[in-house]
């Protein structure tokens, strides 16, 4: 049985974690299939991805504790590396990725969502890093991405206390961009993805690369990333059409991938 489904829909693709009987928990097979699903994305066609969980209860409830319980330190580190390698691939994937979080996003699920470009969630969503209550640390980037998203003080409080937070608090601290009624979440994700897909794909990809590369750099170095991204867009068909349409006061033609 496949635990990760890749579903293209026009120029938008869905990555669905499909293990609802285990609340979509991440084990080695799920991580391997997620890695393979990213390789299957046709970057000539797809302009934005949406990551979601199957079923109504959970985005991803965490890593699979049954699999982790018997690991020794070396095996635990290897499992953490597997997750981190896949999530880094997700984070640096050329096109934007939206996490549409319905229900539980705990531990590895919160970490999966944080590896996406941004997160929207249902009003039933619950986020948390409960690992210290299980005798371990977060293992798939939680100690690093959470602090970058919500600040080190809030991240330390969430991680040290293992306290879960609901959607309204996740919005307040900046962990998610927006909260929707559960019945509207995936339509809202598609609307956002369509807005992204309607823009020049080379420019959108260049923006993602510049933000990712420059985020942790001093500003003097970070703007060099932007200068490279800026320059790379000139003399593309999309730049010519976009600026031509603006100057001619008309709606631009559909953007291409060149």
C-alpha cells in the first residue's frame, strides 16, 4: 500500500500523506515515499504543491513511536537524518509548497508543516512538539525551524513544556498564516496555490531561492542573493510579456516556464 499519494491537478499538485489508520504518522516507509513523490513532480507543469493529510482527524500526528521505541542511538540518529534529508529537500524544492493542516500536526507533523513555504490550517488544527514527554528531542528540524518561525523564546517554551497549541494561538505567534473553517481549508489552499501559479514561474522560483539562501545571512550578503535572482529574470519570455503588458495597459498572456 502506498502511504504517500501524488495527485496533479492542472498546474497544482497535491502530496497526500495517506496513513489515516495511524493518524498519518511518519515511519521510514512514509519518508521514503515522500522523497520519491517529490522526484515524481513534473516541474515543467506543476507550479505549486499542497501538502495535506488523508482523513479528517490529522495532518500528521507525529513520527511513528512504535517504530522508534526499539532504536539504539545510532539508529535514532539515522532515522532523524532520514527525516531531515527529506524535509530539507521539501524546503529547498524549486516551487512553492503550502501545508494545509487539518487536525493534528504534532512532532514530525509540525516539522513537516514547517518545512513548507507557509502553513494554513483548519480551526480544528492542533500543533505541538511533544517529544520531551517521550524522552527524546524533536528529530526532524523542530529545534531549528520552530525558533526561526516564532522566535527562540516561544519555541523553547513549546518544546520544553511539550504543550500543544490550537489554531488561534498558532496564528497569533506566527506559526500559520491563516485559519479557516475545516470545511473550507482545502478550497482555500487551492485558491492560494492558483494565485501563485498564475504568476511568472521563473520569477516565483527565483524569489523562493533568494529568500531561502539569504534568510540566515547578514543583510550585505543577503542582498547579493536577491541581485542574482533579480538578474536571472531578465530576457525571459515571462519578463518580456509581463512588462510589455504593463506598458501597453493590457492583461498579460499566461506565463510560461521560460
